[in-house]
C-alpha cells in the first residue's frame, strides 16, 4: 500500500462571500454579525470557513476568510474586467448612464426598507479586493498564530 504525505500549507487565503450573513437584521454588517446563509452556495462558503477554523485548531496553520460584498469594476489599465459592449454589471451601466452612453438605468424592486423602496448594496472595486488579498497574506505571515475573517465591501 502506498502512503501519501500531505503538503505543508501554513497559510491559506479563502475568498468567501458576505452572503454568509444571509438577510441581516441590521443595516451595518460586521464580521461578528450572525451568519444565516439562505442558499446552498452561501452555505458552502460558510462550511468552508468552519473547516478552516477546525484545521487551524488542529494544525500549525492560519487562514484569512475574506467575505466579499459585490465586486465591481475592471483593471484600471483595462487588462481585465467586464467592459465589453454587452456587459451589464450595475456599476458599468450606471457609469454609462452618467456619461451619456445610456439613456437610463433600470432599478428593479420597490419593497426594501429604504426611503425610495429600492435596495442598498455595498460594493468593492476589484483592485481594492486584490489589495485586500495581499494585505491579508501579509497579516498571516506576520502572525502565524492568528487567523482572520474580514468583510470586504
């Protein structure tokens, strides 16, 4: 019988999702807000976070789970991102409307607890999220005894 040796991975970055919080009770969502995922994908992210906690308790290992809110934008040098003519991410559509390239922005839903009934969302620019990953890795390397879970929005 052949034995396999597992690779030693001392630090781990995990791109999680803010939706692990489900539908929050409060407008401000912190890392300590309750987690109540509402669909299987969100549950899978929360379960992975839990497995990372358990692994860090059992082995010389630390991790950072970055709970990302709505990621928007493209590389400032236009190397990547949804910038094609047919792309419809909200931020792109709103910018096109603001600059006159579109005549309107359609907003769907009027039943949210806001002054006009429309939804409010937190966003993070893709470049800021990339920077957050680098800073998170730096934090893990600086303190191998500490794991982190951080909201990014």
